C-alpha cells in the first residue's frame, strides 16, 4: 500500500489507503465545498484511484502529495508522564504528541527549554519508555533494537569515552551499528576527512575542543550510512566557525535521501536548513508545517501611541502580537491589509495616534513566539 | 555497507568487552591490580630462594629456618597462602576496581548514545559484565599460572590443584560482580557498588560460623532466621574453606552446595539488574 501526505499549509499528515488523521485538520479550514470534495477523494482513495483523488483534493493551501513508501518517523499520541517516587506527583513531559516525518526531508523540532523535545527524541530512540502511544521508525516499532539500525544519533550533552582516540571511538560505535571490521576500516578515514579531523584520528578524545567533539559526534552518527539522522542540539555550545562547519557537513547530505531530524532551539539555523518544522510547547504539539509556508505569511506592523485601555481589548482580538512599550505606545502586527485598516480605524476612533504602518513578512521566530504564546494563553 | 540486516549479538558483545578492556586500561586501579600480581610473582621469582639439596628456604637472602624444611610442604603452604590472598584480597581489589565501570556507562550523554544503537539493553549490560569478568579473569590466570610456573621450575613440584584457585576466585568474583551490577544500575554510585558486595563478603564470613552460632542462639526462630540468611547469601567463606581443603590437603570436599547456592544468588541479582535496566528511562 502506498502512503500519501495530505498537505494543508504544508502540514504533513498520514493518509494510508484513505484519509485518516490529516483530514480532520484539513477539514477544519475547508469550506463546505471542500468538505464535499474531501468525501469524494476519500472514496477514490479507498478504491485505489489515486489520480482522481488527487484531482479532487487540490485547492489553494490543501494538496495531496505522494511521499514515497514510508515515513522516516511516526509518533502516535506519545505521552510521557514522570511520577515522583515518594510523593506520587505526576509531571507530563510529553502529552499526546502525534508527528509524522516524511522520508528524505530536513525536519526541525523546535520548542522552548523544557518543552519536552529531548524527551520526545529519547522516546523515539527508546532511551525513554513512553507512558502511552507508539513510535515507529521506517514503519518498524521503535522499541525494537533492529528499528534503530538505520538511525544515526548525536545526543545533546554527549559524553564520549575520553579513553578512546577519535578513530577508536568511530570503530566502537561502528561495531555497535553493525559494521564489520573491514567496513569500519574503510569508512573511518573517509568520515574523519569529511568532518575535517583526518589528522586527529589517533589523538585521544580528551584533547578535542568542543567543536571537534561535535564534528566527531556527527561522524559517529554517520558511520553506518544511516537513512535517518537525529541531531539533538547539534550546534549547542559551538562557536560560529564550528557551527558553519557542522552546517556545511549537513548540507552535503542534501540530495542523498537521508532524512535529517534536528532538535534545536536555534531558530535561525532551523529556518535556514530545514524544510519542515514542528513546534512543541509544554509537551504538546503547538504547530507544524513547511518552513516556507509558515514564514511566507505577509503581515503589517502598526505603531501607535496614546491608545486608551478601552481600545486594547478590541485590538488584541485581531492582532497576533501586541507589544506594549508603555505609556500607551503600541506595536501590533496583523495578518491582512483589511485587518490593518480596521485596526487603524479603532485606534483613531479611540483617540490614538498612528505613528507608522509597515508591510513585513514573518520570520520563524515570529511564528515560534506566536505558537508558544498561544499555547500559554490557552 | 548500509546497515540493513540485523546486527550479530556476538559482534556487539565482543565490541563491548573490548571497550570495557580499553576503559579499564585507562583506569589506574586496573593497572594497580596487575602491578600487585606482578609484585607477588616477582617475590617468588627473585626474592624467595629455595635450596632443594639442603632443604633450606630463604627470604630476602635471610634463611627463614635453620632446620631442613619439607619442600613439598613448603610448596603446598605457598599455594595455600597465595590462593587465599587472591581469593580474599584479589576479590576485594577486583570489586573495588570494577565498581566504577557500571556507573560510568550509565552517565547521561553516554548511555543515550549507546541505547540509540541497534543493541538490546540486556546485551549492553551483559557485555559490560563479561568485559569486567574477562579483565579480572585475565589477572587471576596471570597471577596463579605465573606463580605455579615459578614454583614448578624452582622445585620441580607441579601440583595441578593449585590452578583451582583461578576457578574458585573467579567464580566468587562473578557472583559478587552481579551485585556490583545490580547496585550500579539502581544507584549509579561507584562507592555503593563497592560497599554492598564487600558487606556481603563480611556477612558471609559471619554466617559461615553457623555451627557455633546456632548453638549459642536460644530461640528456634532466631536459629531458623540465621540458617535462612546463610542459604541466601553467597558462600564466600565456605568456598574459601573448600578451596583450601582441596589445595592443601587434597581432600574430597562438598563443592556442590556452596557453588549452586551462590550461583543462584548471582543469577537472581543479575536478572534483577537486567530487569531494572530494561525498564529504566535515561
């Protein structure tokens, strides 16, 4: 059976032989006509008539895309609840998180500190056992050791064995990844060269700088030519030069079919490198979508002053971000030109002064802040 | 080269054992263990002088006795002394040296990377256990075989039963190492991983005096409690006694009971460690 992705504003959702979880999300934004079309497409998909289903399901933001035979990662309603041993208090690190990462994409997982990103990644790799839900890697149950065979992983705050040399470490992790002695002997010099450590292979790891350790960690993750690369804060604590080196290495993977899953809080890096992002906040999925779609939304920034309190509530209803700089001074962003004009009317009717109106496109940072604030407000 | 097929557990175990050897090599405690063994071998090789014709034995060039000694008796006494030293102090030092090897692998950032590999958790822990056992086994073989060779060459007396000390010492270490692993997995503390098995060694010595103690205890339930504890705890004291009887007097001794009861204890401790390790979040 072939797998399809229903994309709504670039948001991938799983559809196998029929529209499943993605449909609900897409339907929420669709008008009545689209609803009807979805039903037709659903029937066609069930019959196996992909071409007709595709025809029915393409409008504006919504499209049906063939994404290959499988997903690199699938998480279905993953939950992790930690219980304190003595008091029995429960803390939900991850709540009901469903996420699908298509094969071959560069996917960024974003979220503020303590959002549950690392716990989520560890659940995918079975280092943390989920309280409920399932995780699959290329269609295989993630809790099985063989499911991790096509995975290369670079953990956050890694502690590589300092008693080993760079080449020795690659040899050890290569063996654990299933490579034979001869395969490792051929692969290690290749990788050391790729990460720019060809002259450091015989040197003990304890003499490596932070940047060198990160590059070595990347080499370790790549040793068995994985189909999925999971990187947890790969540039954390690395200087700008080291970051660029890591980015260059990752860019070389583009087009090789390797799925790259990056867990990071560095938004600019994710924005420049990833195709898709998901934003996690307080253990829940706040937003996911294609980076280009998320940041493409045009907006308008209005600066006003002497805005009375009474107008604030009205403005907050439309605008996505409002910054009160004090003494009635406002900076607010709205999504459409119509909304901008309405906001200006409200400000002027309330006796406020419009200082400036600027057209601007949102950055991933804006999207991130909006998503996390919305979650907090909810 | 792409990893598509399953990974053989044998290859993984070998890699883990080799890694344990490399970590042990980087730790001074293991060098200390081998250095002490070497010191003991050198003592027999250079310091101890045995005159086969006169039957005289001298230490540091000073004759320990003015009268003729029975060389065979001297050799057996040496065997007894070395085997008991290895059994008690060797095991203690081996536990001390091994205690950090389990918590070190559980360090955050290290364990999460190991768990991301296509390796089952029990194999990961067993690899570490077997690596530890192999290191201590190598030390025991090195010490006992070297002394056996030195004494054999110097005296021409080749008593094979001395080699039994390797098996006995390694067996009791294997049992106590299961406790080290269990405590390490639960507490991640190297200090506690030493304290618990050493305490077990001491308790076993006390419980081993059951013939005397049972007579001193007044109530039936306290006698039964003592007996119950005796059967549960590994028989460190009893095995030492059996080994000595065998090496010194070449007597038939009851090996079976202390061996199987200790083995059951070790298997139970290791199974508990594997169970806890399999269910833990890292």
